[in-house]
C-alpha cells in the first residue's frame, strides 16, 4: 500500500502555516492583525505561523499585536515579488523572496500550508516548480467560494488555465468535491458541470466527454450532470466545474453585477428624504444583508492539484479577509482532503487507462 | 456597384413586421396587446403587422384591442412549433407553422422583420434555412442587451454557438457594433473582446487571434481591446464580443446573481418591523430602481448575421416585454444596419484573403 498522501498534513505538535507577509496591497499591516484574528477563529487548536518578509517591517507590527507575536516566527528576507511581475520573470528571479520562501517552507515540511495575497501568476508558477503537481493531476485549478441561496458553492477553475480538456475537468470535479467537504463541511457535496443547457447533447466536445466520464467512472463524487450559469447563485449543486476561461469570466461577471446592483441600491436609498429615512429605519437589516455578501467572508481561494496546500488571498483585502484565507488553509491542512483526492485519482487512472470492461470492474 | 443590402428594409409605404403570434408561453394574449403598445412607442411612424397563427384565437384578442386591430392582418395557420421541440425535428416538420410562415414573410419581402417568443433553437434553424446567412457570415449570433452603469451594453454571442473561431469573433464585432448604433443610437459604439485579463498575451488562441485581426484590419469599428467579465456591468465598452458558450454562461450567471441579490433584499426589507417601515418609506425610490433593471425593458435579442431581421423575445415575457422586442425589430429595420455590415464584411474579406501588404493598402 502506498504512503497516505496526507501524512505530511497531520502532526502531533499542531499546525504550522507559512505566510508570504509581503504579498498583497498592504503587506505586514494586514497580515499580522490577520494572524491574530485567525487564531481566535481556530477554536484554540494549536497553530503556529512562519512569517516570511522584511523583519524591519514585521517586528513593529508584531510588537503592536501580542496575540500574533506569541505564535509567530519571523523569517527575514529583503526580497519580494511585485504584484505586476510576469510569472516567467518571477520564476527566474524570485528565489529567496518572501513568496518563494513561504512556499519552500511547505516543500521542506516545516509548514503544512502557505497563504499569500501576492501576484497570482507568480504564486502559481513558483508553487508548480517548488511543490510540483499531485501525481496524475495535469494543471492546478483555482477555487472561488461563491455565496449562494443554499450556502457556499465552490466553483473551479476560475483562472489558473485558459483551456481544459475533458480529463482535466474530471480532475477539477475530484478536487472540488474533496475541497468542499474539507472546508465547507458538506459530507457529500453534489457536483455539476457548467454548460449552456442541461440536455446531454448540449455544449462543446470537452464538456460532453467530461460528462460521460463523470457519469460512468464510478468516482466517489455525487455528480448531478450539467448546470447553467444561474445555478451557481441558486446553489443547485455544491461544486461547479468549468474551464478556467469560462470560470474566470463568470466570476468577474457576477462580481460586476453585484457591484452594479449595490451601487444602484446606494443611489436609490439616498435619492430622496423619504428614501433616506427608509434606509435609516432598515439599517440593521441592510447591514446583515451586506455582511452576507461581504467578499471578505469568502476570501481564500486555494490552488488545488499541488503537492501541498496553497491558498491565494485577494490582494486588496483587509485583516478580516486575510484571516479567512488563513482559516481556509488551516481547514484544508487538518482535513482528509489529500488522501481523498489520491484515492479518487487512482480510480480515475484505472478507468482511463483500461478497456471498458475493466472500467466496469473498477466500479 | 452592388445593390445596397438595405434596399429591402426601406419602403415608402412604411414598415411591415411579421409576428409568430403563437410563440412563447402566452401566445396571442400577450402578442396582440404588445402590438398596440409598440404602435404607441413607434412615434406615429406608419407600421403594419402580419400576425401568423390560429385565427380563432387571434380574432377575439383583436376585437378587444382596436389599436392593434387597425394595423394588423391575420395570416391563419392551425400549426405551431412547441417550445420544447428539438430544432432538427422542427426543421423537418414545421413547414406551414406560425413560426415558419412568419419567417417566410421576411423572405418573400412582404415584411421587413420577424419577431417570435417561440423556441430559440427552432427559430434559429428555420431562419438559417429560409433566410440564409448574410454573405461572408458563418454563423448567426444572439445579442443580449445588458443594463450597465453607462446605459446598455450589447453582448454577443450569448448562445447561438458553442465554439467560435477568431474570424467568427471578428464577425460578431462587426454585427454588434452595427446593431448598437442601429438600436441604441450610439454613433460610434466602442467594442471590447471578452478575456481573462487585459494583457495581450492573455487568453486562448482564438481570442488572441481575434484581437490581432480587430487591431489590424482597419474595420469601421472602434475596437478597444480586451475587457473582463466585470467590464460588462461597468459599461467600459458598448459592445462585448465573446463565443456563445462563454456569453451564455456569463448572461445566466449575471441573471442568477441579480435574482439572488433581489431575493436577499426582499428578505431583508421584510425581516423586521423597522425594515418594513423603511421599505415603505423608500418604496417609490425602490420602484424606480426595479424599473431600471426590469428584464422586460431590455427584452428583444436579435439573431444577427441572417439575410433578414429576426428578433427573439423571451418566452415568458408580457405585453410590455414583447412590445420592446417589436421596437428592437422596427429600429433595426429602419436603420442602416444591413448596409453597414455589408461594407465591413467586404473590408474584412479583403484583408483575410490577401497578403499583409494588400491588407495594409485596404486600410
């Protein structure tokens, strides 16, 4: 029997999370308070942090935040990868940077997960180089945690790739299902494949072939068939699988729509004295609604498919948002996520590389 | 010199619009009042209607609606294409149906545009067969009129195709630009190509090649480069071009997001006595906001690229919505739309089928 892939993610001495403390628009001034917040939200379970970055900027923040300082070790480096660095350039030139070193801590086994609010392309390129892909996985996928009428819908890929073939879409389904269970606690997450209609003959070749594979290969996932764009917010399924181009456009279109309607609502509720009075009277209720679709509460999109847990935070988020990204990393590291993926990947591989009769037997 | 393509769309005796009166969820009970509404909105300019469908159902509606009756001629047929008919089946079996005959009236030159709230697949298949594609156009595209912070953004294709190559994307840009000018009155509509980032090297091969063609071929369109999903609601450009798969997912995702937020808002404003009082006080302002994003006001998505004007109405809309679809058809029929497309298609063809030096000269 092979060594369980999750062996590295469980340690008796508690969890260690590595952080690129210089990433994002704000760096240490957001990261350090976020560490303190994350500790509160981790229910007292032991956790330590390795903060990679400029000690001269980190130390004063830690001095102001004792709750973070007592669980943190600073790993100094003066180098950082800028937010607009091209991935190819970052790969060649970023060795020794806070981003690189933060990922390296996972590779070496010192930490069980890494969180960065830095440059997405560089994070992905360095992660692939340093950690490498999980066996059998072709490409990483970025997950978005999407608020829906029924909770959180995990949508992937939302931008790690621009094209995905049928087998990659199946890999995304496996990863997304394991992710939803690990982080959102749904015991048997349902999975849908994004398409332009729900009939079997709809869509392009890749989605139809992925549909066939998902329907027939007997993976441990609860596949429900095709879903459409409006099923994401409806929460028709827990996990929506799509290629990175479509997923990225869908995510940004939804964000744009939400911002447009919010702006209209703001304009509406200040348009007259009566409207202002109304807004005042409904203020607590409106605040609860705002909290429910607050992008900070769903911050933290993991890069799935790597040998190690890598979580991307939004670059412009604050301590609340970054704290949530840390929580996602901790939940993943403490879960069975990796071994579950490992199990399903072996099953998929058996089916793909055998004749139909063997595939039946594998089920 | 070739005969101007728009010659059929201008007639001294006024405009004639052909309508599939049996299409949609409601048929004549929506279509007839919609005709009366459309007349009001066409500013007294002469227009007549051919209503194709069951006379026994149409006559009583017309008797109740004199404003529609006086501009209408009923073309009786007992046959209709059901909303869930497969396009291939509809093609073989629907000759003589209200949908087929309505399209045929455009082909014969009796009418200058056709409007249907019926089965989209059948409408597209029969239109392609009866009217055929405009010379040089490969495939039709469906346009969505998207409310944005700066007016209306025309997005195409939103579902006529599942894959589109670079040349088709350029054709969509040409059609979308001419459409926006004709219907939304923007003298020089700006055009963007939907992608996952705004840098030149981003995206898959088709969008990068389409970007190159749009940047270099000297078409009469104001091309502004790549845009992202959130640029649609922002109104960054007037026309957004994408393949039918991505466009359909984006449209439905936006609709889903809008419905989700509307439901949250409704729930919020009824959640407590104070919230209800607030909603009451802000009611007129909230109603104005609702009107602004009312899907009926943007109803009417033309199928572009055909030899004739074909407008699809939402199947479940009411007389207000169907009336708007008629207005879109009338605006297109009265515009320079067809000759403008013809001009740009000849220019594109010159560039595509010549060497780079000639292409330069064509500019």
